[in-house]
C-alpha cells in the first residue's frame, strides 16, 4: 500500500496559486523599496509578472544551472546571483510592467537586488503565512 495517498489536483492548484500570491507580494514589496522598478497597472501586472517569473524559473533556470554548475562550484555560488538576476531581466523583458528603468548596468544591479529581496520576502511569507494545503 502507498504510505502517502495521492494529493488532490485541487490542492495542488491551490498550492500553485498560493505561491503565485506570495511571489506577487514579494515583487510588490520589492517595487516599493527599489526606485528602478515601475509597476504601472497594479495587481494584474504583479500577478502576471509573478506568473511569468515562475514559468521562467521552471523552464529556463534549471538549464542555466546545469550549464553553469562547474563554474558555480568554483566561484562558491556567486554565479547563482548572476543567473537569478538574468532570470529577472528575462521576466522584465517578457512583461511590460513591472519594468526596469535605467542603463543596462543599473538593470543588472537592480536584478541582483530584486533576486535577493524577492527570495527573502518569499521565504519569510512562506514561513509566517499559513499554507492552504496543510
């Protein structure tokens, strides 16, 4: 017998929606604190950006991590920040808002800061807000 019964599809979808809400909240908080990010149309743009960010992280990030694995090991994980910042820049290129303003060098720095802030806020919100699945 299976020790863990299969999880209902509805609960899995609730979990995905919950992660989307947490990511959108993290992007909103990041946009509030960083001047290089502009959100034009509010909640719908934040949800779209969170969705695209999730899709980019699901499909492109694993390939980039695989390609840069040896270099990341040698550089003690510093390259991970650059890869994650690239994911933010790809997301910003795919959606109109939130958008990054300024020269490319500032956009890369902003991408790194976004990576750090969104990761920290996502972890904190995941810890302190109840998960609807459990």
